[in-house]
């Protein structure tokens, strides 16, 4: 009987640990807290003078600290962690860990040479593959050119509805054509005159509670470059 109680006690301790709410480090100048590190919300933090630390909680709240600081963060929620909360923190951890060394994230972006846009919400026509967009606000981006261009976009890759637009000279962005449906998970073939054609897949942003949740969703949808650009604004 004593053995049974001991086993049950251990199980409850393990469950309690698993339910602890977490924080993830997204920016840090302190060697004690590496970018991507996951911390227990109840853990006391200690920062030296002049050291900076930015963390995101499971509720998506961003907290920025500058040392000297010592203590536990004052959080609004003491509710048990949920799988969705933990997943968001874990996703942010993986994303910023990749972005901090640059190697992994560059290998997955499939970008053409040259600097792209820092706007997290544009469809960067230097890239093909996954792009995350907001319904009714989708925009295309290219490097400004002294020449005007013809822009073509066809849904479903081939055989679908075609939209043609003029891209004005010295203009970096144009809006998604109104007559062409923007569908979640759909593939489109895009072509700007003078540039190679690309096939993109669009992912429509769902209703999410915070920008941190949007960053995690972008990352999970394959839009790592956009996720990192949005992360910089937190």
C-alpha cells in the first residue's frame, strides 16, 4: 500500500511540473539567458546592470527588462498551462533559435539573392512557396524598378482564373487583384515581366489574440521570413 501511495505522489509531482507556465527568451544581451531559452514563469530572474532581456509568456504578453533586476515577473495569469500555450512558446523558441545563428533559417527560406522587404505582411516576389497574408490586405512586393511591368497571377497554378495588372514604375507594392479569389492553402503562379515565374501558396491569418501568437502561426505555416520580421516588432 505504501508503494502505491508513493507512485501516486510521484505522478502528481510530475503533472504539476508539466503544468507550470513558461516564458521564452526572444532577445537578450545577458549570457545567462540565451535566445530561445524556455524559463519557468515562477523562476526568479537576475540581470546585471545594463543587460537587456525580452521574454514572451504563454498568454502572448511581451515583457522587456533592463538590469539591474532581480525577482519574479509579475504576470496576470496563474492558470495551468494548456497544450496550446506550451506549443506557442515552443514554436517561438525554435524560431528565434534558428534566427540567432542564421544558418537553419536561411536554408529553408528559398530566397533569391539580395535584400528583401522587412514588412511581415507582404508577399515577397523574390521567394516562392509559403506566404502568410491577412484577408483583404494582401499585397505583393518587389524591388523598386525604374520601369513599369506587367503582373500576372493565375490561381491553381495552371488552368485557373487569371488576373493581369500593371505594376507602376518606382513602386514597390501593389494590392492583390480584387477579381481574383484569395483562398487559404491555394497555389498561385505569379509572373512579373522580366522576372522568373514563381508558384506561391497563400495562408490566411486566423483570428489570434496577440502578435506573438501570429508569429508562432506564421512559423508553423512555413512563413519563417515573415515570422522573423514580425518578431522584430515585438
